[in-house]
């Protein structure tokens, strides 16, 4: 399995991570690995926008475009129902 080494961690950050690991009854290694795994499961903004774009493209392909006439007909139907 690949390894990751993080250098120049500020002492106060190291202390926070060490304390959180201890509170969870984990080693620092286990805690950081779990945190990295959870972080990797959260999509980035770019990934979210790409999925949204794909969903919007698919939705556009599934339904016909709305025409001016369709809008006018809907307005007339709404007025007739009053």
C-alpha cells in the first residue's frame, strides 16, 4: 500500500490531531488515514458542477425545447381557468 509523509506540520496542529486520535481510541496513523478517506469521499466543487452539468444535459435531451407558442398556450389555459 502506498505511503504519504507530511512534513512541517505545525506543533499545534499535531497536538490537535494527536488528541483527537486519542479521544477516538486510535493511533495518530489510524486517525489521519480515516480522516483522509472521509475527505476523499466528499466531491470537490468542480466535481459537483460537472455532475450537475451532465444531469442538465441529459434532462435537455429527454424533453423537447419549450417554444413561444407553448408558453402562449399555457397562459391562455391559465386565463381560461379563472
